[in-house]
């Protein structure tokens, strides 16, 4: 039982990390797009 619990917590933490990483990547990408747009407008 203890081994199963450990693998479950590891899987859940990996999924949470992937979700958080994907969310931050999406936010960072949109921020980069806004920055590149303003840079091209400045030129």
C-alpha cells in the first residue's frame, strides 16, 4: 500500500508541475507576443 501511495503522489505532483508549467508557458508566450508587437510598433 505504501508503495502505491508513493507512486500516486509522484504522479499527481508530476501532473501538477506539467499543468503549472504549461500555464506559465502560455502566459509567458502571450507576454512575449505583446512585447514584440510594441517593439515593432516603436520601430
